C-alpha cells in the first residue's frame, strides 16, 4: 500500500502491480510524506486487513475491504497481542503498519503421524502434498458388502475442506499451507473435522459416520462412530443407507489399499491344514472355500480351488 493505492506483489517480475486506486473514492491520506491511512488493521475479524481513510469533502470515514472469498480460515489477527498493540500505536505513536508475532506458514503447518504408513487428513485451507506422500479419495462403497473404493489423486495440492487418505513410508508428514487452490475431480465421500469432534451415527436415518482406523478389528478401514471422537484434521466417511440396505458397521479398504508389484510367479507345495491364513482384508480364516489370493504364513499366495 503506497500513495493511496493498493498493490499486489508479483514474484515473477519482483514488483508490485496496482490493484486499486483508492483516491478514486474521494479519500485522502493523513499526511503527505508517507501517505498513511487513518488506520490499517484486521477490523472485521476475518484475518484479512482493512484500511480506513477520511473523505476530505465531508470529513466522513471510508472503510476499504475485500469482497472476495478465501480458502483460508484463521483466527482474527487481533488475537495476537503484538498485532493488537501495533494497531494501537498507529493512533497514539508512530504510524506504521501492524505485524503479527508469528510466521503464518509455520503456525498453520499441520504435522501428522503416520500409523503403519496410513492416515486420514482434512483441513480448511489448501496444503501442498508432502514429498513421498500418495493421496487418495473415497469414491464409492458397497452396501451389499463391506468395502470402499479409493482413487489416487494426481494433484500436488489438497484443496481446502477436502477429506483424503494419505499414504507414506515416512513416520510423519508436514502439510504446509499454499496459495495454490488445487482441485480433485470426481466423487469424494470424505468429510473432515478441523477440531476434535464427537461423531454419532443415526440409526433412524440409516446414516453412518465412520472414523478411519489402521488397526481396526477387520483391518484398515472406516469404522462406525457412536460417540467417538474424530480428531482435529482427520477425515471421516458418511454413508447413507436404506431400509433394504442399511449402512454397515465398517467399510474396509482391503487389497486396494497397498498394491504391490508381482515380479515373478512360482508354485509352492504348501500344506494349508495347519497354516495361518488371512484374506487380503486382514480377516483370518480357518479354511479356503474359493480360489484367490491369500496371505499364508505371512506370504501372499494364489490358491486354486
């Protein structure tokens, strides 16, 4: 802001481009050396600053504010003590723009611990996909079964207010705010919570709310919430059932969760009578009734019946 106009920094040209010429509204600065406004501050409380000038023709005050929506939700800057004191000194001391005491990028970077390589994620502002992280949406479920379908996201940005699943071999991931909006195409059935929230499914409406768990009873997936807490910045699944096909108690991800490459095939003579056998959903079975891929004694095997 300079000489009664507002500019925006262009990182490519490394210069300011004019956005708005404020003296077109008949306003004047309070001096002729620095062309200060009467006040620059987060007056309306949405974290984006406004400026106040006076109109010399009738001595009225004019508030200049943006009418554009934002993907970011932050506490009002007045909650920061240094900023609030800086707003005061504009009126009683040296008139200079106020500054917060923190780096917003660091303050709003979200760290998530990766339990067994997976987690759910949600936030109210766009974040960059961390390096070494794969992102998935949930684009369907089967009411006549117990599974969900996941779809890999190719965008390098997780959009604001978008629930996703994240996968990585790192112990933790940092999700850093970005000015890029990002987009995800197709259906996504995941929502999320920005603060710890109690979720309760509605039996009467055949609606289930499901929290993601890696170590659930039937393997990694979404398990019905009945008074359970969806932690801050976690995603949850909403399933609308019907009287004929009510929402299930859980929806697991199963074999689509962690695909692996098959580099070679060999035939083994393995006795199944006393083996530990699991389906790709992580469910232990006592016998194999049909052909398919199973985990037998810790190894994936195709069993033909």
